[in-house]
């Protein structure tokens, strides 16, 4: 009996940790359900579109989001991936002593080398003496966070 349990555990570990190598090329991302949104800003959410996986090396994926932001690196562990701090942007707001800082990260898993799902997380922070006034003018508070689930598929 112990041998069967040990063999079952070994098989689960072997198949559960199987590395998936996503296809290089263009992928299509479709954002799905808003899981959290303490920002409540209309029109501020990840958009659907294309991205390119163009390198896979040493458990890392290099991804070009094709949205004008820089490519970023994700770690790949078996089928799971994590893209820590994939976006960090700062913008001054005219008429306010405020600088808005947006952070983004993503995580998820590949079902196979042509499909994946996960969650994109965003955090908005503010620096400056007018942050509270800016947030009130936008009907929100800072810092705030949002999370959106997504599906991604390789484009044939």
C-alpha cells in the first residue's frame, strides 16, 4: 500500500510540474471578469488585444505587450507564470500638485502551449500635496487596486 501511495505521489509531482513551452509569436488576450476594483474609474481597465511572446530562455518569457509600453520578463515555473511589476508608469496631472503612479503585474498558467488564463493586477498610487483633491475630483481614493481575469490564445 505504501508503495502505491508513493508511486501516486511521484506521478502527481511529475505531471503536475511538467514544463509547458508557450509558442513564440502573436497571442490574443481577452479580458474577462473584473475581480476587484476599488478605483471605480470609468474606462480604466486592461484592454483586449495582441501581445507577442518572442523569447523563452531559462524559465523566462519575454513579452512585448504591443501597447506602446516596454517588453517585460515573466518567470515560467512548470505551467505557471508570473510577471512581477510588468508596468510602472508615472504621470503628472496638470493643475494639480500630483503625480499618478500606475503599477501592473500579471500571473496565471498555461493550459497548453497555445492557451493560458490568469489575472492582471493594477495599483494606482499618488504623490504630491493635491492627491486627495485629485482623487475626489475623479470620484475615487488613492491608493486603489483592480484585478481582471483574462484568457489568452495563440493566433494561428
